[in-house]
C-alpha cells in the first residue's frame, strides 16, 4: 500500500455560506414565508424552526455557525 497524502479542494468558506444562505432564502420564498424575517428570527434565537425543512433548508442553515454567519453578514454589509 502506497503511503500518499491526498489533497482535497475544499470550498471557500465564504462561498459555502453564501450558497447556503441563498438556498435557504429561496426555499423560504417558495414556501410563502418572508425570508428576511425568518432568517432574522433564526439568527437572533438560533431556533431552527424558523427555517423550513423544504429542500433541506433547515439542515443546511444548521451547518453554519451562527457567529460566523453574523460575521460574514457584517463584513459583506460593511464591505470590509
């Protein structure tokens, strides 16, 4: 057996957060919710029931640490 270390090309964490957030937003919209209100409720409370199970949105949003999510949102909003 050959002793070789394999390398993976991991997703850029910022890109992953953006893709998950966009997917969750779209799922909430399709189900008739106000996505902004639901996401704010989730961020404030960290209660996943604010997010629909449709398209696996709840499981996706739970993959992101809430502190990291807030940090990325602020960085994006402030452009820094």
